[in-house]
C-alpha cells in the first residue's frame, strides 16, 4: 500500500522551473549555509552530486534543495569559495557535508566520497545511497548480486507519466551542461540528474519503510559506511569491475543468514531490555521514558 501511494505520488509530481545558483562569493556561501541550516532533518532535504572527473581536483558540487533550487559550488581553483569557511554559528560547508545529523542523498557515494576526501579533505557522512537502497528494496525473487546503474533505476522504477522523468528523457533543447548523461537520456539544459533523486528516494524509502524490510534498510546504512571507508583508500578506483557487485551479504547465503541472525538477536535483546526501539527510519532510539541518555548506534555500527 505504501509503495503504491509513493509511486502514484511520483507519477503525479510536477516540478516548478529550476533555479540554478552559482556560489562564487563569500556572501553566496553564507546564504547557502543559512539555507541548509534551516532545512528539516526528519527526512532528507539535501541531494548531492558533482560535476568533474572522478580523479580530479577541480569539481562543481551540486546541491539540490527541492522543489526547484540547485546550488553549484566550484571547488579546487583560486576562484573557489573555501568549504572550511565558517559563519557566525561555526557552520561551514565542510561541517555540513561531514554531519551525520544532516541527511544527504546521492547515487553511489563512492565517487563523490573519494573526490571530496582525497582532494578537499572532506569525509562525507549522513549519506543515503540510492544505489544501495535500490538493491535493498528488491524482493526475494530478484537477484541482489549486481548493482543497478542510475539510468536503469530511472527507467525501471519511476513511472513514465512522471514529469521529472519526462524532462530527463526529452531530447529537445540539449546542450553540454549535463556531463552526467549517458546515451538515451538527454534532459533540458536547466536540469541535472540530481533533480531526480527525491523521486527515487521516495520510491525506495516507501518499500524499505515497511517493518518487514527493516533489516535491509538498516543493512543498507551499514554498507554505506563500508562504501565510504573503501572509497577513501588510496587503492580505490572508480572504474574497477568489482564495483559493479553489490555487498556480499546481499547475495552470499551464509553471510546473509549470519547477518539476519545477528539482527534477530539484537531485536530480541532490545525487546527484553525495553529501552530502545527501531524508529521509522530504522534507527535505534530510546523508548520514551527510558533512563538511558544516549541512543544506540545503527545496527552493526
């Protein structure tokens, strides 16, 4: 039921004209930081992508704030703003990107994580990875060995009547502004793939939000942490063939059984203790009235 409603909503979604803001000055950066600081955090309000080579120092960070604003932040040149520059509240772009409290959504965190860490000293946190969420949301009859590319996620999971998907596939008024496009997908010149992230997130989250899928939602969070750590290794390379494989726990039976057994034991222990429970986002939080102060870390964390 929840999945059907989410897909119906996605099908009916109409996007207003997109506003693109280039953050080139300290004043523009200050405005961006203020905007992000005021966003709700219960569910993600910030969607992240980047333009530039996977191994390059100069990139353009693309931050999409629904329904219709993209901030483009150039990094790695003399003209770039300083991501470590803080406002009066001590908030910087770096602290926002490294904050676990501020949820951010991207597709395949490994590439942006590698670039941001190696060239800009930023360790991404608080990420929701759409590629891992798609893998986790597959039903029991679907294989979970191989990851799905972004364009296939759009084609397979977003209804054809969705306005964002229509514009993504529209071949009119095309220019070189969209460096992310692959053959068969040519959106209008004011649109980027990051604009599609909220629609994909709503679809996958609706599937994983069901209580019977809590294990997979939580597991995707754990695998996200593994991805970030692996991407920061000097040996990591974006183009490796192994990168097409999903986490081993997704397709190796013994590993999956052990992980599920550990999950079930954790559930039993928390029910007996009566102090923590899973919230709607598959996070362990104190039960109201619990005497313990600090929430548990995510499962496996």
